[in-house]
C-alpha cells in the first residue's frame, strides 16, 4: 500500500513538473500561454 501511494505521488509530481517545464520553455509569450491554458481548462471543466 505504501509503495502504491509513493508511486501515485511520484506520478503526480512528475506530471506537475513536466507541465511547468512545458510552460517555461513554450515558444509563445506568457500571456498567450495563459490564455490557451485557461481555454483548455474551461473546456475540461465543461466536460466534467
């Protein structure tokens, strides 16, 4: 059980770090990136 919790925590942390790295190295400006992320988050929120 403890191994499963560590694995899930590691996967979530890795995904979060990957998302942050993707935003930092994105070729678009910060304003454009935030608009895209906000639009995708709204679409996902509407689906849920």
